[in-house]
C-alpha cells in the first residue's frame, strides 16, 4: 500500500514513530513534512497530502498535529477526501469499515506512541465493508459535485 504521511510541528515526533511502523510493515510511503519541530501551519502539510490521496497517487494518508483536529479539517477541504480523527481502536476500525476513510488523523498530544502504532496498524489492515455503507459514502461524494 502507498501511504502519504505528514505532520505539523505538533505531530513531528509521532510521525517519525509511524514512519518506522510503515517501514516495518513494508508499506511504501512519502513523507510530506514537516522535517523539524519548528512551527509551521498545518494546512501547508494537510492540503498536499490530501491532494495526493485524492488524485490517486497514494492509497491512503496519515496526518498528525497536536490534536488531529486542525489538520483533519484542512484535509477535508479537498474534494474526495474523507479524513477521520482517530484516538481509539473502535474508531480506527469503524472509520474504514463504514466510512471508507482515506486519511487518518491523530493528535500527538492526545495519544501516545504505543497506542498510535496500534491505531495505524488497525486502520491500514481494515477494509471498507461496502453494502449499506456504500450508499452513504456515495451521497457524500455526490454532494461534492454540486
């Protein structure tokens, strides 16, 4: 699986941990930055990651900031993106099964590295169930074309 990953300064350290997991699991990835703990604006990372996922260059994306909220809001501005904030195992699985999320967001100040790695592994390993959920996802996609 090809993964686009990025973080602002608030998620920089957790991003490094997640990249280690992606390498361990054998996933191809591109790091969209940031490459230091120096302050940057989260849309500067979120939008390029979201655009790359929406364009089909990557299968999924992972975005991290301090809370996971701002970076997710920015990503969801891009047509075709279903970025979901994940801080627990149930949500990590459900957002893939029911919402076909294509970007996962999380907050470094909210989850520790051990939980974050479990959440990423769960999210990457879970497929979209389709069925009754497809109709709901299709309605969101249709709205974007208005």
